[in-house]
C-alpha cells in the first residue's frame, strides 16, 4: 500500500481524503493507494514527518498551520515552494523530503480567461495569500493579469509579502477597478461578516472575477453578494481540486479525473 495523508491542525473538516480516494477508486488504483487525514500539533510535525516513510507513506499534503514549517523541514525544495516561502505538498523518497507548492498553480488553473489585462487584488498576507500573490505576479502572464495589489488587516505584513513576491501593498483598494479579487484571509470561516472585516462593499462588485479560498457547506457570504452583483465567482473547492490534482500528478505521475474530484470534494 502506498499511503498519503493531509497533515493539519485541525484537519477533520478537510475534503482532501474524500477527493483523492475518489480519484484512486475511479482510476482503479484504490488497492494500491490510500489517502487519510492526520491531526498533528505544530510541535509534533517534524517528528511525524520523519516517521511517515517507515509507515508506508510516500507523500503528504500539509495545511494550516504547517505550510511554513513543512518548507523549513524539507531536504529539497521546488523553485515555486522556495520563492513562495510555503509548501503544501511533500514527497518522501530515498530518505529525503521534497517540498512543492501546488497552491499557486491551483489558483491560476481555477481562473477563467476574463481577467485579461486587468489588475488583481489579493486580500491577506498569510501562506495562502503568498502563493496567490506569487502566482498572479509570476504566472499571471498566462491569464494576462495586469498587476497585483495586496491589502492586509495588518498593513506591515502586506508590505513585507508584497515587496518580496512582486505585488504592490495598498491600504484603500478601489474595489470596482479590479478584474480579479481573491480573498486569502480566513474571514468567513467562522461566520465573520466579510463586509465588516474586509475593504469591500457588496454593492461595489461589478463584472469581475471574485475568488474566495474559504469554503464550507454553503457559498460564502462574499461570493453570494458578488454573484448577485454580476461577478463571476470561483469558490475555494475549485482551488482545492486544482491544487489537489497537481499534488496527485506529483505523487503518481498520473492525471486525475477532475470531475470525480470535484464531486467528491463538495461537502
Ligand atoms: P494562511 O496561512 O492559511 O493564509 P494565516 O497565515 O493565519 O493563514 O493568515 C490569515 C490571514 O487572514 C491574514 O492575512 C490575517 O490578517 P493579519 O495578518 O492582520 O492577521 C487575515 N485575517 C484573519 N482574521 C481576519 C479578520 N477578522 N479581518 C481581516 N483579516 C483577517
């Protein structure tokens, strides 16, 4: 058996096991491959990672709050993981841990072509935001993003990450001027009102693409309002599926069935 897992804290809510196991089943690989969720506290991460290969694990995803520590604990880094400064995908081979970041490419693959030539606004400055800023600044050429503004509640963090990753820190974004708005903060996860906590108004959405990385059982308040006002919305499940598909390719060398993963990932 080749085992995979997502390591997080908390991690019970993760849709990754359902999504990857559905892909293994659809491809007839379930006898040989499995994917599970493992709750690991921050202080236990390094030890757990080093035990995993001897238990049959060939790789792992890491999620909140381990994306920075996973990078620091790896023996080898992909160029994207090093530049973003965070890892979400680990591979164990020949006694070494290799770290990749598939959040960046996952976001780019989730976007429709409608952002062409227009600026992007990234809200947040944590690990998810760093991948988004890097992706839009570097790979944004694929979808022709005309620049990346970065807003964060703690302005100093916006400055630090924007300077490092190729975005422009901004304190008062003009919502209607962006072709793309990406919420990479955790606002909405615990029922917070996005229009109180973020520099956005429901009435100022327009013909834009709006992405919310927060996902739950229902569409987020942010996406509901954006769609109502004419925006094209992309939810966190789509980004999860796209980053998961890229991790799947790294571990197995096989292209997974996206529709099977999408259906399984929906709570
Ligand atoms: P992750 O690695 O998943 O991105 P993180 O590093 O904890 O998680 O980042 C969480 C992001 O959500 C940060 O940008 C945080 O803003 P601060 O840097 O000011 O802490 C943002 N965030 C969390 N709660 C928020 C709130 N109530 N209002 C606005 N931003 C919030």
